[in-house]
C-alpha cells in the first residue's frame, strides 16, 4: 500500500476537496500505516475527502475497516468521505459487504 499523494482538488484552496491516491495492496501488513496516513490527511481536509482506489490491487477486511473508521472520524468533523476509481473487483467487494450504500462513489 502506498499513499501516492494527497492534495486539494482544483488548487490549494482550503475549502477544496482533498484527493488521496492509493496504490498496491491494502492488507494485514499495510493497514496500520494506511490508517495513520489517512488520519493525517483528514487533518488537512475540509468538506470532502476523496480516496482514489484506481491503483489498489487488493483490499482485505482490514482495509475496509480502515475506510469505515476513517468515515466515522470524518463525519464527526463534518467531512464527507467519498471513493473514486472503484474497479469492478472493489465494487463487488463493497456490494457483497453492503458498504456500497455507505460510501458515496464519484465517477
């Protein structure tokens, strides 16, 4: 798992959505580091935090747990967590776990 970058969409405005591009496997070996990095990104977000999953090759239960936990923290801060770049395999995982109704998915 690698956090490629996190940057405001559309410029450096503090109110712009924040995009976080993830890549690689999100598994038992990477979830702790991912959780910490995403919480750090959340500290710089306002309004909308978007996780780009287009380069994620695998996501296990721990990865889903990280996203659920992040969503809870984001919501408590008035921030919406959304997903983009959801590949068919990831979309199926979200669907069979019922999480497809929990996370907004952007095209």
